[in-house]
C-alpha cells in the first residue's frame, strides 16, 4: 500500500445514525484501496463506533485516529485525539453532551489537553458567519479559538464541488492565512463512492419515515461527500491545507491496550486480602455442602481453583459476583442456580453463586477458567424478571452510580428488514414485498440469496420493482438503524466512568456508548444480569403452594415419563416442538439422559442422536473395552456429546494437561485444517507415549474430529437441565398452580393459550369459561379448575382487564341483568369494543340473554330510572347459529367453551383415534387412523395441481392434512370425521375418510374390550342385549400371564350411547374401536 501523504480526518460512519451509510469495514478497505495509511473517524455527537473502528483498522494495517464531530452551544467542531489524555477529555465532553447538558467552548478549553480541534463545517459557527458575510466577527472568533487552543486549532477547508461553498472556502483560507492559523483540507465523508449519495438519501427516508419520491422532503443532492482519492483532494486547489492533514496524522498517536479492569472489593475488617477473604468464605461451606467422605476431594479441588484464581488476580471478581448473589438471596430476589461454564467451578459452588456441584457432575474447571489463557471469567446471573430492576438498583448503589452502566446495543438492517423498509420508502406494493420475503432465505444475505436461491433470483429477473428493492436493500444491509439496550450486560468500572467510558444518561442510569464487543476488547468488566421469566414462574408457584424451600427429587420417574410423552408445555427449554419431538424419541429416564437430550438436539448433531439411541438400546459401543474411554463415555453410551469429554480424552489418552486439553477442544471446534493437523500429530504422539496402539489412536482422533464440531458444553447442559427439571417437577406435582402461572406468562397470546389449554385438558385440568363476576384480570386457580382471565380475551389487554376487575369489584359483584351491566359499564367508560369481546367470549352468559341480543343492543341508551321501570317484554332468546358462536368464541379466546359438535362424540373420537392429534403430529413413521372435527379447508398449489389442506381438531391439538378435492366432496366444516393418513414430504396426506356416522355404519368397525374380572362379563352382556346390531365385540380377558381373545356371541350397534355405558363400567382405558378387515 503506497503512502499518499494525505489523511481523511473528517469522516462519518453509519454510527452517525441517519447521517451516513459508510460501514467501518468499507471505510477501512476503501482506505487500503486508495493507498491511505491512516484515517480518522469523527461521528456526530458520539463515540459509538470508536473502539470497533480502532481495532479493526489496526488489524487491517490502517492507523486509526479517533475523533468526534461535537455540537457545542456555539456550533459544531471536529475534535481529534492525540493521546490517552486527549481520549479521556474527549470522552468527558461527549458524555456531558449526551447527559442532557449543553456544552460550551469553555468546557472544551478546560479539557483541551491531548486534543486537536478543527473549526468544523456543517452547523459550525465558522460556516454560519461566512454565509452571513459577518467577516469581522469571523476574524474575532478565529482569533479567540487560536488564543485558547494555540497550535492545536485548525481551520477546516471543505473540498466541496459547489461553486458557492468553494468561494466561501477561499475567503476562509485568506482570513486564516492573515491570522496565521493553519488550515486543513477535509471532505466531510459520509459514503464510500459518489453514487452512494442516493443510498444515503434513501436511508434518511427510511430513518425519518419519509417517501423517496415525495417532492416536499429535504433531499440529499450532494454527491461529493465520498472517500476521495489523494489525487482528487490535491486537485481542489488548497495546497497548504492538503499538506496539513499529514501533520495532524503525525500528532495523533493514541495507543489502546486490553487490560483486565476489575474493581477492588471492599473487604470487611480482619481480612488483609481478597484471596484471604474468598478462602474464608469457601472453606466454611465445605462442611455444609459436602459429606465427610467427599470433603477431601472437594478440599483438593478448592485449593487448586483458589490457586489459579489468585494467580490470575480474579479474587475480587468472584467476591463482587458473590456480593450481588448474596444480596439477592437475602432480599428474596430469586436468582438462578448457575448458567454456563461457571457451574464447573467449586469456588462458585461454595460461594453459593451456583447451585450445581461440579464434582457430582464431573465438570472441568479449565472449561470455565483456563490458566493458560488470561481472560476474564464469565459468570452470568439469572434473575426473576419481576425483580431484576431491584437487583440492578442495588448494584448501582453498592458499587457507585457513577461507576456502573448498562451497555448499548445497535440494531442493523438484516435482509428482511432492509427489503421491507426500502419497499415502503419506494412505495412498492405490499404484495410485491411479501412475494420477495416469501422466497427469501433469511439466514443468508441478499447477495447469497441471489447466488444460491434460484426462486429468489427468478423473482428478481422477472420484475423491475423487485430489482429496484433488492438493489437498495442489499446496500442497506449491515448499516446501523437504531440504538437499544443490551438485554443483560452491565459494566462495573474501578473508577468513575467520566473520562474513561463515554455514556448516555437516561433518567437514573448511565448507558455505555460502547457495545459488548468493544467493552470486552478493552478488558472492561462486564456482568450479564439476565431477566429470566422462568424464575418468576417458579417463584410464584412456590409462593402459591407455600413451599418456598421445596426439595426437588431429581429421580422422580413420573416426571421423566411426563417429559417422554411430550407433555412439555411451559417447561424451560423443553417446550419447543423440536425439543418435544426428540424427548418423545429419546425418552429420558434419568437426569444425565435429560442433559444429553439438551446437547443432542442441535443443528448437525442428528447422527449423534441416532447413535445415542442405538448404543443405549444395545448396551454396547465401539470404545467400551478400553478402560479410560469407558469411564469417559459410559454416561453417553459411547457418543462424544460434550466438549468436556474431548478434554478428558485428550488428558487421559494423549497426556495433555487440562489447560492444554481446553486449547485442544477449542481448536477441534474451529475445524481449522492446519491446526487440526498439528493437533493430530500431538495427540498421536501423546497416545503413543501412553502405550495406546497407533491405529486405535487414529480412529479415536477421527471420532473426536467428527463429533467435536457439534460438541456441547456439559456445564451448560447441566445448568439448563436443572432448571428444566425443576419446572417439570412442579408441573407434575402441582399442575393447577403450574398451568395457572404459565397461562399468565403469555396472557395475551391466544395461540399459546390454546396450546397450553389443550394439554391441560388431556391431563384432566379443567379450564372454566370467562365469567364477568368470577374472572379476574389474570388467570386464577379455583377449586373447580382454572378460570379464564379478562386479559386472555382478544381485544381487552392487560390495562383494560385491570379496569374490568376493578369495575366488578366496585359493584360488590352484584350485577343482576344485562341492562344493569350495560348502564354501569357505560358509566364506567367501558367501551363497546370491550363489551363485544365479553359477549362473544361468553363472559356475559350469566344474564340469560342470547349473545345475539346483547350484540344487537350494545348501543342502547339507558338511564338509571329505566332499570327499575316496567318494560315491554322483549325476546332475548333468538341466537346466532351454533357454528358462528363457536367461531367467535375461538376468535376471542382461542378456545371453545360452548357445547361443540365434537362433544357429542367425545368417547368415540378418543377410541377411534390410534393417537391424539397432539401425539400424531410427532409421528412420521406409520399410517394412522385419526378422528376429529373439520375446522377449515384451504387451497394449495402443488406442481400446478390444486389440492386442499383440511384442518381437523380434537381435544389435544389440530392437524393439517393434504387432501385431493375429490376425496372430500360433500364434506363441510364442523363435521366429525375419521381419517386414515400417512406422513409425506408435504406433511400428512389423506388416504381414506369417512364421517363418524359412516364409521358407525361400517360393519368392519369392531369394539375391543379388555377385562381382568370375569364377573364384569355379565354386566357387559346386559348392555349388549339392549343395543343389538351388526358390529362384532371382541373381549380380551387376562388369564395368568397371557391374554385370551374371546369373540362375543353378541353383535351390537356402536354409538356414543353404548360407549358411554361401557366406559362407566370398565373405564375408557380398557376399550378400543378399530376397523378390522375380515380374514
């Protein structure tokens, strides 16, 4: 790269939100391409991108100069950093500016050391004075700045092509020369190349919510604010100003280094050092947490860990986290039992930072803190979502409000959002945008979609509108669009943030202007305090059952059975459809298998999952006869699932230290071919020294290479599963309290409520319909079941639900009639929209008026006297048809509380279905007979053939089935049907269908009954005698250790009536209905 002798020192990146479209990566690569050895970043009023820019530029061989275009009361100036003192002063000025305070030139003069100041261009006092032809005042201003800033003040000459601005610049150059003030040439860079001014224009429209073709808006018309070459800059005609840029470059030599910045912990009296205090705290808990037989091993591990922590000078860090956790527990703020690799530390366990015993679960300390890699450990704190702010307030008060800050994060345009926003500003029809998004693979960039997604490419080639959107959106990808708060991150700094970390001030808290990555690059202590709703759920359940210190049995077979059946709604990390499906396949029966499930259900780990099942079933695996490997792999049936297993193999087979083994683990995970080759040689050499056969060692290394890329952190798995199991245990043992709480978690999400309620009904937990006088704003547990909430009704929402609850309470729950309710509700300001929602949900059925009557009369005007006067009797019984009522109930609550057609065949549906629809959705390997009510028909196009999707529903779930139209001719919605289906690439496909009445008429339908008491047969015969018909009954009687099949001499007429009578006698679990072909 040639040295041009020029440096751009007034440059905006896209961190000047709304003002630039220049990404830092593009700025640096542009500089290299143009031969610049250095460049400055001077974003407007912030240092958001400063650290990212600094390290990225250094890494790519460009000298970074940090600066800022900063707004003072008198006008904007450009400030550039010469050294560490200048950086500190710039940070102070930027922080003050972003704390709601005006800053003046006097503030600059007090903090001028280490700073270079340019007179500025846009919104500067200099440009304002020259435009207004106030040249004498301009001279006085420049002299004043020179007097206060001396040789570090430069007059900025902008390289602009407009004749008017150029004329201004020549005047400015002349005055500066007269006053003996140096000038410097800049270009106020905002985009990489000249044509990108149109992109900046579109970007500003997006940020401001404007339309691109609106003639009234302020447009970007200057196409000269790009990264110009040195040759183009030199041709501007300001020779002295051009040369001065290099002089400024020489002056700026900021050196930033990563250093671990952990505050000293304030020790109590009697302790000389943090290492002494941490030893005291951990040693006193050995007896409390370990039995006598385990204490020696625990003490040995403790001494080792404390030695490493002391050597790396992290004792204060552990004490700081301990202090936060201690406060939380003292104040009944629920915190998690540990997250991530921190649970691998016995020090964290003995400090009660975590609740996972690393010895019990064979967790490796070096996976958490490697003595060979000096980097800050990472201990995350999970806290109840309802009490997180209380804990954050303590942290600010305990360590100093001026030393603690939340961490900023930046939203950038991803492919889908860029397409949507560019489409909106270009006023492209919504249907076109939805077409583009439907074919977009959102995990790829737009450029990758164009290369690897044929459908996406075809769409682009076919439409000019699509091409227009994609051209703009592709350029917009990766550009910063907004700022927000990091979900969990918190900085705790050793000194005041003022002058050390730039911040924005938001009410009572400070927010770092540097994001998580920038903070970590500087070695600043970051602690993640994560809001975890699951902890609030557990906390509330324990309060409701009044067992705060409930002991969890981690070996409860009924809990594992529930998980294995897929009853996972509301269980932390197990409730996703993917995890549920794999839980059914794996059927964990102990905690170690639950941990394995968590690790195996990950992209790319499918082969490992199948091998795990195969090896568990056979009880054998490849490496079982090699003693060291058997010890490591027995718990996972010979499959390398965890990163810790890779480390243990490297240690026990190849003789690595655990610190070296952790480096080995990292290298294997990255799959770098050169590092892998080097590691293989080391591994084979070590295995040879430990007397393992070379061929065996080579095969083992291949296995490690294959599995390690998908290896999961065992500490993560154990920590996550401890929380998952706790949820599952509470769900099994306290179902009413559990379901009430998880319904309240997603109180306004009808689709989630529907899924949970279906599972509840399968489990026998009753859901009571909404009722004006009995419902509350939240779901509530009653003796009869769980009462539906006001908030759960569509269109009401949390705030209105609370108003409704207060309204009912204010009437002493005494509202006798529809008219009285309507009068009082309108008086209380309850809107017709809410009344309509209450009507259709069934919450007002207690008034003995039809829902149609109430809907038709919502607008009635009532006065107080009319409630008590004699009124003409009205017909209040005329009702909507049943199907419409059910449709509206479902729309407003996600459920159907009124009697449904499906209720007329509830036993038949259960008996005819080989699986419930909820279970069937997880089965893809066999043909099934299923039963349910038709809810919907939708047309779909497949290879130019029009097919339909039919949705059927039972008490557990719904299922979409692909059908050929001729198979369902004459069928209507709300009919109960029996279907024969098989799974295909497009989901379930219909093979056969019949209505429930057709099924009853089919003589191949047989009733199968299981009995274990002979005397029951007489009672059954009585039932058979009064229901004669053409359906055969098969009785299977238990005799000793085998079943005897008996074909009854009775043929019966199968109907819901006879099935109800038989169920009452022997229970539905002893009955089946099956279509049986004659032999």
